[in-house]
């Protein structure tokens, strides 16, 4: 799994075919979200992993990067070969890429 800074994460999710996976809770996504994300809370990922394509590039994000790292490791253990996560989460995204994304 790759640990990506916000600028590298932004470049990755701009690539066609990359799946942006948000593993935060729905109430967090209601506050701040990136467009086009597939939203599967970390607690549901085990039951919903079949919704994702294991041959696709998966870019995972959460609030600060802890849950996305856990999700990425889970995906790798389950046959996903191309997994990255956003170091610092959507909070770092808001600070360094898009200040219009609310911080919470």
C-alpha cells in the first residue's frame, strides 16, 4: 500500500479507473466529502468488499488517515494489489488542496 500526500493523492484520483473509497461514517461524509467517492464505512468493509473491483486502483480516505490505512491493509489482505491511502485524510486535503472542503 502506498501512503500518499494530498498532492499525490489528487493526481491518483484524477486517473481514469481509480476508485475513490471513503471509509468514514455517513454523518462525517455529510460534513465534508470528495465528489465521486464510493462510501463504505470501515466497519462495513468486510461485508461489502465485493462491491469493489480487486483489479482496480483503489484510493482510500478517511478523516485523518488512520481508518484509511486500516482499510488499505484489509484490502491488500483480500487480494487488492493496487491500494493507496491519503496520509492525513480529508483534513489534510482541506488544508493543502481545497480549503472549501470543511474541516471538522
